[in-house]
C-alpha cells in the first residue's frame, strides 16, 4: 500500500537579488507502508528542501508545485491548514542536526511532549507515561525523561530526537542525515534502531544522506538526486550491482565503504549552481561517459528493469 507519493515536485526560492533558485526540479517518488527509501546525493542537491516540502515547512521565500499525496490525498493542494493537520500525526521528521537542536534549559521529556501536547493527544500524567514509552522504544530508560540535553550523549540525543518525531505515531518518518556526525559504532546503533522501528511499527521512512553505501545496508530502495532531480532510482541491490547512471557509479566509488575493499576515488568538480538555467545533463561536466548529445537536452528516463529508472543518454553506462 502506497502511503506517500510525490509527483513532479518543484521547489524554488526567491533570492534577495530577485533571482530564483530552483532547488527541486520535478521529482517523483513513492513510498510503501513499512518501506525504507534512501534519498542520496551531494551537498546542495535539494534533499532537505524536498523533504521540508513534504512537511509543509518550507520558508516563506520558497514556493512549491506538483503533488504530495498522503494516503491518496494531495496535501500540497490542500494548503497550510491541510499540511498542519497531517504534520507530526501522519508525517514526521527528524531534522538535519536534530540532536544538537534540543533546548539546553528544558528537560528532554518536556521537549518530547511538545508535539503530542500541541496535537492534543495527551497531557499531564498520560503525556509523561507516553514520553517514557517513547524513550523505551528508542532504547532509553523512561526515567531519564527528567534529564537535560547535556546529560545525554550525542547518540542518546539522536535517539531522543527520533522518539520526539514518533510521538504522534506517524505513518511516515523523514530522517535527514540521522547518523552524520556520530561515530561509527553509534551510527550503526542508530541505523539498527531505525530498521527495527520501521519493521515493528510498519512505519515508512525516507532516509536522507550523502552516503550511498550506507543506504544500501539500510534501505530497500534508493533515489539518487543530482542538481534538484532524481538521476536514478531503484532497489539498493540493483543500484549496487547494476548502476545505470555514471553519477551513481562514481558516487559509490567516492564514498568509503567498510564492506567493500576498494580505493576511494573522488568525483572531480562540483555540482552546478541552481540559480542559473542548466542546459543539457547537469552532470555532463563531471561525467566520464558524456557524449555530444548530453550538452543538448536533459536525458530522457530509461527503464533498466521494472522500477529501476535512470536519466542518462548513454546506454549501459555501467
Ligand atoms: N532558504 C533558502 N533560501 C535560498 N536557497 C536555499 C534555501 N535553502 C536551501 N537553498 C538552496 O537550495 C539548494 C538545495 O539545498 P538543500 O539544503 O535542499 O540541499 P541538501 O541536498 O539537503 O544539501 P546538504 O547535503 O548540504 O544538506 C542549494 O542550492 C541551497 O543553497
Ligand atoms: Mg540537507
């Protein structure tokens, strides 16, 4: 059953100089109940912007177009009130850097209670009990709810941030770089936790990260983003064994992978600016397989296998 479907989503920012920055340039995604989907790409490719749009939390300088279907209902078309009605209760987010965003003068528990109180789901003793349950769910003793953020390690604060996102029992969790800045051991524990929660609760998750090998270990499917678009999408196994897009292939090679013994080869250059029109394939200047056609138009979507799509002119680039 599809819980979330994104169709032709565009997001653009109005810049102070009057220019527009087209951060998300028409993406399509779907998410099944209980599924884990990785949204991967280099810094600035539009990952956070795309998921903030799904939460209805874009800044006022941003505009969005397309469809965001939650259980079939277009919540983007519904506007602010519809977005607010579903935020946290149906679709929730762990923000990029969330573990460092707790208010230092409030207890962890009081901060976890905020979304459920705002949604009118629980108050008083019931809210305390629910906070304890949520902490236990993410592997923290219930009585620690009266502690302050500085009494928690980084990994525990990230667990608490996940607990907070789960407070209103959402169907969809958007996790933005949930393990960045954590050491490898703690990173593995947080990933195990996210796998367990999605399996046990039937929760669907979009995990945003720049680490493609890591997504292969956690998610069933991955979408690779480049310059505001999805350059390749498919099962993580397909992407790992049969990458179609040169960017996917180069991204795998550019990221250290503890499981694969190989050299790390970085991708030359950097992604294009998104406040200027891009003609042709945006990856062309960095691509080791580019042909003349790549300079002319954005590549059409090719289907390698059912559900495995890539936007590249070069056939069998793998
Ligand atoms: N509030 C904003 N105003 C103007 N431009 C913005 C704003 N937020 C993001 N952008 C621009 O939109 C593009 C996409 O940014 P976004 O933060 O979505 O990327 P990202 O893929 O999440 O990157 P990272 O991996 O660094 O978190 C970038 O060019 C960024 O500079
Ligand atoms: Mg981001």
